[in-house]
C-alpha cells in the first residue's frame, strides 16, 4: 500500500474517533450539570483539560463558560481537534481514498460533513444540545458499522483499526486523568454522593457504566480506574485498545505477535506488556497521574514510530526478530 494511502486511511479513522469522543465528553457534562450547583468554570474547564489544549483555549477565550467551551470544542475551525475540524479532515482524507473504502463509508462521512455545513447546525446545538451531540455519536457509530460490514479486513482495514485504537486509548486515559485530579471542586467531596456521580458520569461518557456494573456492585474510584485501564474485554479500556492495535500492526507488517522488527512494534509491545503485567494497586501506590502520563508518552511514541515507518516513505529496518518484551 502506498504510504499516502495508508496515512489517509489511518488519520481518517483517528479523526472520526476523536470527534465522537469529544461529543461523548460534552454530552455527559451537559447531563451532569443538571445535578450539581457549582461555579460554571468548575463544570466546563475540565473538558478543555482533557484535550490537553488548555493553553490554546486561553489564547482565544477569557473564561471557560459553557458557550466558550462548546464553541471551542465543537465549531472552532482554527482548533485542529474541534469536532468540526476533525470531520472536515476525515472527509478530505476519505475523498482521496475513495477507491480504497466502500461507497457506503464515503457517503456516511459525507453526510457527517454536511451536518456541520448546514446553516442551522449551530442554532440546533444550542436549542437541543443533547440531540445534537447524540447525532454526532450516531454518525460515527453508523460509519463504524459500515466499516466493519462493507470493507475487506485487509491491510487498509488494519490501518484504520490501528488509528482508531490508539486514539481511543488516548482519550480514555485523558478523561480518567482529568477526573482524578481536576473535576472535584473541593477535596471534601471525595467519597461523597457527588463523587460517585462524577465517577458514574465518567463511565457513561465512554458507555461503560453498565459493563462496569456487571463486574462491580458499587462505584469505587480504584475499581473504575482499574476497569478503564486494565480490563481486557471492554472495548474502550486502554489494555483492550492497545492489544487490538498491536494485533492490527502485526497483521500489517507480517511480524509474528510477541516479536518485533521495527520501532513501532517494539514500543507497542512494551505498552501491551506493561498493561498485561501491572495492576491497579501498583499504579495507585506509585501515582495514577504519573502512570497515565507514562501511558500517554507511550501512545505518542508509538504514533511517531508509525509515522516514520509507514508514512514518511522510509523502508522497514532489517533486523532479526526479537522478543517484544525486551
């Protein structure tokens, strides 16, 4: 596959996954503020923190009000990770690879794009925000269904899956980190009913509350963190995402699982091994924030290695297979 094509497939998937995740965070926050009565900035600033782009937000807006945060995260064309920017970028990538993806997939991306080109969209987002952000999630879920059901599961499909899994792992870790350190306005609320409400909202934002309840009877911060990081079966848990991403990476290269022939496989293998052989008690003892920082650095290193190997027109290094745990 041409590096240009692989790059477009990979980033189309990442952009669409990013758009849905931002819509999830916003929608849950909109519901949550109906149940609490704290200053507005305490309710909206954490969403900017989750993105990691607070510095950029502060250059454009003075306060983290609902209107400013929603404009920044949803419609700002100058913010590369706004929902609008992600959808525009995804459509442009889809347009350049129409011969690779199915017609149904392209048509769904196009419908997604024209949702934001409708002159009534901004008004709708204010009049009925829940319905609007639910529609964004639905568009991406329709695309995912078409992707699974209408596209051959070959090299292009695995590049898409690799991009989706890396993006999803990153966003799950970010929202967990933001909750643990930023969402509570006062330390006195830890362990309170309000704290439980916040942790439940976090699980809802990634559609994980019901699956969590099947494993744990009560909301417990340590259990929630362990579920979102180390669960190997829940499709938005970090460990699951990295395992699936690694599988697709090895299907692309042909290198046997458990070995590596390039930097991307090596770094992904280290991440997967770390997640498989760690547990939440060890993480809490050492510091959850520090561990999540370590994960996010790992995600970035994997992403950089993927770019250098597949998209920068560089050849695969010729090395002897090595165990990925080394």
